[in-house]
C-alpha cells in the first residue's frame, strides 16, 4: 500500500512538471522538500504522455478598494519650459524672485504710493532699460535672487549721477570709503562708484558677503542700507533681551524700516502690474550695451560723435567720467550701445584729426583762476565747471584741464559731469609756525600737500623760524540737519556703506 501511494505521488509530480514546461502554460514552483524527485522534462522532439485534466484555477477575490478616475492635473494649464529663456526681461526677472515676501501695512502703503505715481515709475523703468540686462546677467552668474536687480530703483531711481549729502554716488550709492574697500577707483578723472560695470560688480560682491554673514536676505538688505555693523549690533541687542532677531523685530532707523518695504512694493508691481494700472511694456532679454576695452585719450564729445549718438546718451552709459577728456591711463573702458560698436570703430579708423581738444595744465606761481580762464579763452564759470570747482572757491588747484585752442572752447557743450563732481573737496586755510629745522618738504609731508603748492601759497616766504606758512588742507565734511530719505543724505551709512 505504501509503494502504491509513492508511485501515485511520483506520477502526479511528473504530470505537473509536464504542464509547467508546456508553451504558454503557467510556471509552477518546484516541489517542497519531502515531496519526492521531480521528473526531468522530455527532450525536444520526444513525444510526451497524454496530459491529464488541468486542475481548477484558484478564484481571485474582487478588488475592494476605492475606485478613482485618473486624469492629467495640468490639462488645460499653460506650461512653461524653463530651459528656454523668455523674450521679455521682465519675465526673466519674475522667474528669479527668491527673497522671502514681506507683507505689512507699510508694504501696502509703499505699493499704493508707487501705483499712484505712474509717471515717476515710468521714468525709473525707462532709465533701467539701459542697465537691467547687464545687472540681471551678473546677478544670475552669482546665483542671487533677481530682486537684487531692482535695488537701484530704491537706491538711486536708476540715476547713475545720483549724489547724496552723505557723498553716496552712483546707481548703487556707494560712499567713498566703501567704494575703496571694493576697489572702486575714485580720482580726478574717473569715479568707479558711478561706472555701471564696476559698481555693479562691487555691489553684488558686497551683498553676497552680507548674505553669507546673516544667512537671510532681509537682514542682508538692511545691512546694505544701514551698515553691517549697525545691524550686527541690533541683532546682539535683541539676543541679550531674549527677543527675536529677524528683520521685523529689529529696532532700526526710519529709512531702513522703509527700505525693504519699498523694494517689496516694486516687486509686487513688477510681478503683476495690471491690477495697479501699470504698463511695463516689453523689455528685450538681450544686451543693451557692450564695452570697448582698449581706449585712448579722447574727448567725451568726440567719442559720442564717432558712435553717432547724443552726448547725453553716451554719458548715461559712461557716467564714471568726471572731465570732458577721457584719459586712457585712468579709464578701464568705454561703454557703447551694442548696435553702435561697429560704427564707432569704423568712424574712429576714418578720423584723421586729433582725438583731444583738452589738455592738462599745472598752474604756475602767481596764477589765479581768473587769469587762467582768460589765458585759455574761457569764462571763469566755464573753467570752474569743467574742473568741478564750486562757484565760490577761489583757491587754485594743482591740476586743471583747459582747451587746446579757442576752437575747442567754441564747441564746448555743458555735460552732466560738469555739474556733478564725484567727490566734493572742501579746503580750509591753516597756519604752520616754522620751527628750527623745518623744511618745505617736511611741512608739506606733515599736511599731506605738495611742496610746489606750499611754495605757491607762500610766495617769497623762506623757512625762517617763528614765521607762519599758510597751508590749504582738506576740511572734514559734515552733514547738516536730518538727511532726506531715498539716498539723499544718510549719515548712518557712513560707517559701513
């Protein structure tokens, strides 16, 4: 009986294995241990035994879950391919917004104020068209949020000649000290704080450092306006008082408190201008200007003429120049509209006359501003204007620019640089009592003036002990009264900006 059962089990296993090897048949698992050996499958071409009836299929339980219809959630929604740059620069800026939004009564007030002055906004937008593409490019290269490209709207209303009583200058409103920290050259010929390319690079480097310092864009922007040291002190004060240290909870001057709401208001309008009745108009997402890096000494007016553009537009792209003569030794480049580069080079190649109609003049002993102006066929006011000398000043500087000939005087046009000197220099007269052993060189070094100037201020005077020497020294600058907002005089920027 046991042998009979064993044979039946072997036969059943063989039949099941044959079914498993039948083409299209279900694959069965091998038998569990103890069920007996598995019969080998017949070789190809060997007739197999007649199959026995297949076992009944196991019934599958019906699905008892929730029934849902799957649809495309984005069907009918406009999709944006972010790998393709937009044609409109405004849209490119919108896509890069990343600073945490600020929502407050002050933001709503600033937004309403801007929206109520569309003519003012339009002037800002019109000015920005010259510079925004370059700024956005530089912002994105550094991985910064594109709100930063809107910051000159708050700082200077995109006026590169903006100049505050705190001596902040340019689109990004650098004061002299911070400009020097970020290697913005400031000399008699050129002010890098007004230069579009140089000042933008410096501002973005500064803002990056401020963000790295705080890890928060609102605090970084507050530091840009108020100064990083002031914000650091305000944070430390709140920490000591166990108060929150975010932007909203810091105690700060009124201007800084209004600063980020202004930027947020502009962001709100640019993000969705239609509800405010503002028409931004399309702004091509392409370079407006290019640079000419190999420059030579050339008149500002002639450079504009060779580029076949109005001198005012030339100066809008080259606001760093402080004199009517561009000095190659002091100037890193000139900037021209992208569509004017070829015509400028073509006209320059054909120009056979001198490129300069101005020259450097070092005043001689006995010279006065009146005598210098008369000698070179200029009105006194003209001489002062082209040299950045204030109307009331009578002191003769050690360096002047004067026309080469009367023809240059006749063609002179008033340029923006002539009434916006980059760094106002105020002097006061002090008297040095000569001591035994004093020399002109030693006294000049002590007061930071040249020996020639010292001798010119004291004609006929020797170094007789007890006598006095007149010395013109630079007077300290002071802001009187409370400065106005909008970068028109911010004394609390002086330490850090």
